[in-house]
């Protein structure tokens, strides 16, 4: 997958940034603007922002039409022109799109996003894809674009390096991202999926028994905790709420109320009914 929140080790160091990046030539003061022609008379320019103030506005990228007018601009601590995905048809209109990656987190490696821009019938942004973990683009059997987004779960039960996550899958309909995860859950919960294989490796009866025996102590087996909470989160994204509840009921009983509270907090905006169910569930149920 193409990492995007931390932008993966492959491009987090300035020396390894793509050539069409604001920092490809060094710091903003050392960098120069880079121009690249697109199609239909459009062109991009990317480089240090003229009026940068050091508050996350150091870099800017713009798309210009044939008359030299700016039709799109994005500004952040860093901006990357995504050559790999530019030219793909995201919205299914038969026309290529332009893709940037913008760092709005002030260089803290936390808040990158993809910006997907259509130039047809006139320039307009289709959507941003926030990337808290990783994003992968693929085409289905009909040639339609599918967006996979690795999405984090509740914090506080593992180190940040082993924080739970699950996959959301989006289709593009009428120029917007639409959550279509349930459509892909048979694939996710199969041996075809690496995460599924890892869950089965970690969540053995022996490991679950060891986890439950910890009582009210600090959970130390991060691999098991990560697998259990990630699988529960994936069940939620798949709208398999009973299965998610069954996973969470494997948690040590003395800690389950706190787990349910934090898990509910992490999913309440998109799954309010299940969040309410968690908060109203007694650990003994």
C-alpha cells in the first residue's frame, strides 16, 4: 500500500522525496518552483509559497489553464505531485484526473491527504482522501476505481506502532466517495487477505485465554490486542455488529467497560447505533 499519513519511510526523508515535491531540492528556501505540462493546455507549478509564514503554508501547488489562470491550488507544509496516480480516471467519465498529496500537519508526519482534481468539463476538485494510515487505488473487474483506506481504531490499548486498524473501501459515485466496504467483506475475511491470516495466527484459543487471564493488569501482548481490536473494527466497518460484539466480549471482563467506552468513541460518528449498544452493554452480558 502507499502509505500516506506518515507518508511511509520511503518518502518521509527529504532526500528520498519524489522529484515533483516542494522539498525535493531541500528546504523551502533552497527549493525552486517546478513546472510540468499536463494535457489540454493545462500545466502545474509546484514550489515554495511566496508569502509563507512558517505556519504550515511553506509550499504550494497550482494548476493553470491555457490562459495562465489558476484553476486549482493547494498549500501546506509540503506538497507532492502524484505522478503515479495522475492520469487515472477516478470518477468514470473517461477523462483523466490530477492528484496531489498535501501535508497540512506542519511537517509532523500526521496529516497528509490526497487531493483529486478533475479538469473536465471544467476544473473542479472531486474529493480529498484523508490518509491516517495508508491508501491503495485499484480498478475492479468493470474498470471502475476503488479506493482502499486503512483506518485507525481506538488508541490507548497498545503502542502507537501497534494501534488497531481496519480497511474501508470506497467507490466513486457522482464525483463523491461512497463507503462500499460491505461489498468487499467476503474478500477481507478470507485467506486472500493478509490481515485475516494474521488475525487467525494471533487469535488462537491459547492466546485469548492468556489475554483474559490478565484481569485488570496492563495488557502487554500487543500483537494479540492489535489483532483482536482490528478484527472487531473490521466487523464494524462491514456492518457485522454481532460479530464485532463477540470479539469485544473476549476482552478481560474487568477492563471491558473501559474498552467499550473507547471503542464506542472511535466509531460513534459513523456507527452511532452500535456505539450506543456498546455503552449500554454490561460487562456480564
